[in-house]
C-alpha cells in the first residue's frame, strides 16, 4: 500500500480577512506543515490541490489570495492539481496522477472541511482509495448555523468508519 499526503486549498485567501478566520487556523497550518515535513522525511509523496475560482475570485492566478499559505508551499517537483470545482477529482487529472504514482491511500488535510475536503473524501472513496482524514489538520469558518469547530467535528464524525480512518496529526505515521 502506497500513501500520499494531500493538502487541499490551504491558500492565502482563507486567511486574508481578520474578521473571518478559520477555526484554529494557525494551529491547523502548523500541523499541516509538520505533516508535510514528516512526509518528506519518509519520501511519502505530497500532493497539493489548489482552487481557482475564476477571474473575479480571490482564488485565481495572479491574485494575492491564490498562492498556498507560506508555511505549506509546495517545493519544486511536488505535484499541484488546480481545480475549478469543489472536488479535487472533478474535471482534473488528479486521479490519473495518483494512479501513475501507485498511490492507493490518501491522507487528507486542508480547507474547507464541509466543502472541498468532504468532496475530495467522497471522490476518493468512490474511486476505491483508502482514506485517512487528519482530524485536526482541516478547518473551516463559522457559518450561520454552526461554528467552525462544530463543522470540523461533524466532518470527522461522518468520515469515521463510513469513508475511512480519522486520526489526529500526532498519531499520523508515514512509515
């Protein structure tokens, strides 16, 4: 079984409005950075997924919100899949890249829990990948009906068992 770490949409725009920051955002970023470092040490492939929301969106090439957060930027040679929909798999070559690399187990992190992270989990599950969601390495914002903290907890709960394992970053082993 070959694992890959996947970082979804952890881009600067997610952190650009001080009045609306993701739940536990700085700590989530630090945990993702540590996971990337651990993956690189063990030569576990790291795949980045980057959202492009179109020319009028902060998530568009050339806009200040488009690049990945500085603490987790990809290195030269690491794969970046650009997507225009919520799923990393929809209309992209992400699945083909994973298959070419012999990956069958995805370790999922990133933003936003209830949107692109969940879409990637479901898309991966539909394609037969084994999944691990890192419970404290994905996040989102407060909504009108639930706090970001509660949304993260709900995504962790609905993923556990039905779609894969859910473990905290401190328990993640790339060996």
